[in-house]
C-alpha cells in the first residue's frame, strides 16, 4: 500500500511541476515539516518526516524553477497519540488525507527565495507566499523556511480544552534536502 501511495504522490507532484527540467526528489531521511500550535495552557509541535517533495531544477543556471509537496495529515507526530488521533478527527484526515503545495512563482536573490503557490489543506486551496533560505553544499541543495496559516482560512474548527480554543494561527517550519 505504501508503494502505491508513493507512486500516486510522485505522479501528482510531477504533473504539478510539468516542466522539461530535471526533477529532484527530497531526501526523506533529511527532510521534514513541523507545525507549532498554541493553547492558553500549553504548546506543542508535530513533525512529519514522510513528505514527498519534488523540484524542477536547471543545473546550467543553478535555479529552482518549480516545487511541489505532498504530505499526509496522519503522518504528523506530536509525541502524543491521543492528540494525534484527535487532530486526525478534527482535520477530517480520512476524508481529506493530504496537504499539498504547488509553487506558482519562485524568485531568488542570492540564497534568499520568495515562493508563491497554492496550499491545499482540508480540501481548501489558498494562495500563500513565504520566504525560504537556500543552502548549497557539494551535490546537495537544502531549502528551509517558515510560514503561518490560519485554521479558520481552511474552515477547521479549532479544538478546545478547558473551555478555551487553541489559537487560530498555526506556524509551520520546513527543511527539504535534495541531492543533485
């Protein structure tokens, strides 16, 4: 089943990129996305190290043309199985199992990147923009950055604890490592 999911995800991502340039796939052993949530009584993180991410890269100009990412909601781990089960329920993870991002524009200025694209979460697609940092070492390209989303933008009812809702804002940090 895992192999089938990876084939479907890779096909989706390659079609999202739709570029004649070589495609590099992120190394899952070095890549991850982390979310950070806040409730008045506590804060927590969840990490997904099972991200499928590909980028269209032009070696001759050393430029990233496009990027696409797919992650499963169920693969985020907060180190608390009860919280993760509840998150899967709140996020309708069975009905909407994936989070995807597909770039529409990437502007580089030295090692600084400005990305714009469509983030689809909870079956709602919204355009987002964020900054990232590119680092090249030997035959490796690392792209890292952060951005925030509002759960209300994706029509997600925030869970509550002790009659208090968690904050609407969710911070996301990512690191994707590609080998040339």
